C-alpha cells in the first residue's frame, strides 16, 4: 500500500474515532441512549472504554509504523553515504558550521596564539607538559622569546586563577619548569605527573576557559586551535581522566612534599653531578 493512501486511511480512522466519541457525549447528554432498545445507561462506560481502547490501539500501531519508517530511512541514507552514492546532507554540514578551527604552520604562530588566549582567559586552564620544547625550530631566537613570554603569561594567570598542569619528566626543561612554578607558590596552580611515559607520541594540548582546545604538539603538522562545545567537552573529559590517574605534586591544599622530593631525587640530574 502506498504511503499516501495509508496516511489517508489513518486520517479517516482517527476522524471516525473522534466523531464516535462526540456522538457518545451528545447522546449521553441528551439522554437519547434510552430510546435505543439494545443500549442503556449501564452500557455507556463500556462504549467509552471501547472508544479509548480503539484510540490507544491506533496510536500504538501508528507510532510503530512511524519509527520503522524513520529507521529504514536512516539506514538507507547511511548505506548510500558509505557506498558513495549520495552527498553528505546539508543538515549535517550546517551542524558542523559551529566548529571554529585555526591552523598554525609554525611554532611561533602557535605559541603566539596560545599566549594571547592565556592573556584573555577568565578563570581556568588545563594543560599538558610533555614532549619537546618547541620542536625542530626551538633554536630560533623569535621562538625562544615567545616561549619565555608564554611561560610568564601562564604564571601570571596562575596567581589568581585555576591552572592545572600534567608533566612527564622526559626532558630536562620539564623538571625545571615544575620546580620554578612550585617555588613561586602560585595560588591557583596545581600539577601532577606520570612517572613512566608511554612509548607512543603524546598529544600536547591546552584547554582555555572550557571554550577552546589548543593542540600544542608542534613536532608534527596539524597544530590548531578548535572551538566547539562537543569537541571541548571530549577533551575536558579526557584531561580529567589523565588528572585522576596522575600522581599529584601540588594542589590547592599545597605541595605534597614527599612526592616533590622523590621527583627531585629521581629526575634531577644536577643533584648527582
């Protein structure tokens, strides 16, 4: 049966049930059921229940058919997309229009943007500190300057705002950075670490004010800043998982001196020279 004919019959059935309900109400109000030999007042509740049952049955059947049609339509559309028979629907494209992506092609541009975003931040930054300092361009003078400016801006932010940082001490400068920030007693600063870094390359990222994710791993192409609620939400959940599994060095309650001393003894090569 064609879809248009089925909808036409559905409308007739629903209209008939509605008309029957109106007639029952009118007949009962005018007390006309007493004129019908086979109907008396005791049977009116039965008629009403019959009518309600018919409406309920109609709605159940209609809802089932509706979901079957929608499900079949989604499966058919996905199949066409996978097989390349159909372009991506415009509504999907519109849903992606809220994503703001800025791509960076140099370490300097990357850290310049990150420094500016920290300067503009209002209350919270979650950061990861692992990997190399500034990739293959770390010796460039302008990169060294923007790196120093970036670290100073982060420390200024952490004086009165929440700034969390997760370390892996696989590079000497990471330990020095942690020691410097802990020594300053920054009120909003917290840090943690992982003792055994994995062999896989770790993505270095920073979340600013729960609004933007900046990918800072500039030792490969694809550095970018992304603004989109769902993408930021995913990175926030990932960062929280990393934080929960890391060992805390400092939090708002203060420095965990035993952890700090153990890190210095294990990773500070200058202590053994």
